[in-house]
C-alpha cells in the first residue's frame, strides 16, 4: 500500500521548510507521495494546526509536529 504524507505548514516558517525537506528526502527514498498544505488558507486548518506547524500527517492521520522523527516516520511508511 502506498502511503501519502502531508506537511501542514505556513509561509515563512523555518521549521516548516526543514520538515518539508526531510519529508521530501524520506518519501523519495521509500517511494511514498507527499504534499504540503498551507494552514493559513483554511480557517479550520488554522484553528487545528496553527500553533503546532509543521504538523506531519500520514494517510490523513496526525503523526507528529514541529520536527520530523525520521525513524518513526520511516516505520510508519514501511
């Protein structure tokens, strides 16, 4: 089963940029797809994730926030 990772982020967020680079690298290595969504484009996302960006979702479920835990993400995508 192919997994999809989503990085909930916002423009100008340095931690988001780092998380996106980590997710891109890991997903590229394991063959998972990924995308980013800007929390500030949707009031519900801003309310849910705004204080914790970047938030990492795996197949739509929250996996973690602020930093990518590489070993844990790889395990979730295995």
